C-alpha cells in the first residue's frame, strides 16, 4: 500500500482563499523544503482549484476560491523531515513577506523534540512546519 492508500484520520484539506493563484504560489514556494508541489489545477464554477501534493505525490491540500464571506480561521501543520527544513520554511516565509507568529524553536510544552515555526498564509491562516525529533541537547 502507498501512503495515499492507507486509511487515516484525514484524507485531504481544502482551503477557500481570496486568491487561489497567490495561495498556491505561497504554499509551493514557502513549503518547498517539505516537498510541497502543485499536482493539478482546473477551473470550477467558483474559480480556480489547485491540488497540492507532498513527498508522497497525493493531492491532499486543495486551494480554491471563496464560496461565501464567512470567517474560517484554520491552523494547518505540515510535516518536516528535519529541523533544517523547518528553518528553511521560516527563511522562505520571511522572503515572501509572511508574518512569523512564532520563530522556529523547540516547543517542549507540546512534547520534547517538537520543533516548529508558525506563520500566516496570504489569507491569514495559522500555518506551521513541524519536525518531531530528538529533544534539543539529546544525544543521537
């Protein structure tokens, strides 16, 4: 079985965005160190739809146009393979002018070894790159 065919709790996530083109570019640029790429795009009655994939190639993050004006705050965490990848996401987010909510660091209150950066996407969502590894200072 591939990762995409293993049943899990979440199959995919769709984010409604003011500007799907801008949001797709943001995610594929800032989260490139985590393997995020554009998988597919197509028009819909509500505008552009873009499916983004991670390292496994499965289209699991979708960005599309707003279908209403409702408020929809979201927190989305994308998996990183190392602390260096988290730091690379932070650097690219800064380069793109994204607001950094919490600098890359270990968050022991979540669990020892939880290393992440929190930032805002173009629609104000709280997005994160996180690595679950050995706690800082632990021997390998």
